[in-house]
């Protein structure tokens, strides 16, 4: 897609860091940069303890320190600089050279305060999931902006990812969302954001309604400081999917 479709940005949301050494991540990112003409937006994150420890067998201890040390390797490696890092959670000695590849922006999946400080003060912003508009406005954006200002960095990008469906049957869509996204509700990182939002579960933060309602919700996210909306379409019918895509195309081009 990056090669064949001019002008699009290719984003990842979100690649877990623990199973991937930062030098390997840099190698893959720079290769993608070379293949797409420099249009990669690299989204990375810690994932969740249940995935990293229970499923994959890695330690999930000291996650914020792990991410800080990960960035100490990844960011200079993306600039094709030699790195020498002996941290508490990882070590790296070496560098990557890929002719014709430029560094790319790096976003963190950041919701907790320490991660948001890293996202704004060290990386280029954040990408969220299952986070409502009030939480974006009152928690995510202010923390990012303050961290970026303290570090003398540009305004961070705020990529908000949520399920979206243009529909005339909001009740049915929310019921479907409650079933389809039930696994996210108990995960601690998302649960904290849902509680902050005053939401019982993921179904309460999905973007759904008719065209006017959905446009109003998207505008509210923009007003809250969202720079990019990552739409996860989940229409149940062909008509809902077509209406959702049409609305997104019109809103994105407005």
C-alpha cells in the first residue's frame, strides 16, 4: 500500500515492545521507510501483563523503565546512530544502516501519567484505544502538552483509536460492541480510562449514531485536541459500513 498509493501515511498501532529488541524494531521501521518513501508512523506500546507474561513468557516488571530504556535505543537507532545502552531491562550495542531510509515519528500507546510524559517529552505523541472524549481532553492532551513543553519539543500528535459505526439503530450497535469488545473492559490500562470517563464498558465509548451524531462526536474529539482519528469500523451490515466510510471520507476531507 505504501508503494502503490501516493500520499498516504502508514501507521502501526500498536507493536508490542517486549518481544522485539529495539535494534530489530529500528531495522524493520527503516526498511519500511525505504520501501514507502518515508511515510511510516511507528506506534509502539507495552501491551498488557496478561499478554506479555502469561501468553509470551516475558517479564512485565518495571514497564515504564522498560519503555524509557527502549526509546534510548530505538530513537538514535532510527537516526542510524550507534547506540551503547546497558539498562536495567535491556542492553544494546550497535547500529543499523539502511541507505535511503530516514527516521520516522514514534508514538507510544500511553495512558498512565509516566507513559504520557515519555510520549510527549521523548517520543512524538500517543495513540490511544478505548479512551473517551472527556478523558482525551482532560487527561491525555494536557499531560502530553506539558511534557512536550517542558522538553522543548513540538506539539505532540494525539491519535485516538475507537470503534465507529454510522447507524440508525444505536442500541443494537452498542449491544454488539459490548459483546465484541468485552475483553478490553477488564484490562487495567483501559479500565482506568473507562473509569475516568465514567463509562461502564467499551460500548459506552464507541462512536455511533446517524451521520449528524457521528460527525458531532468526531468534531468533539478534534476540539479536545485529537490530531488524528483512527477509525475501527465495526458496522454489522453492508449499509452501515458504506455509510461509515462515506462519513469518514467526507469528515476527513473537510
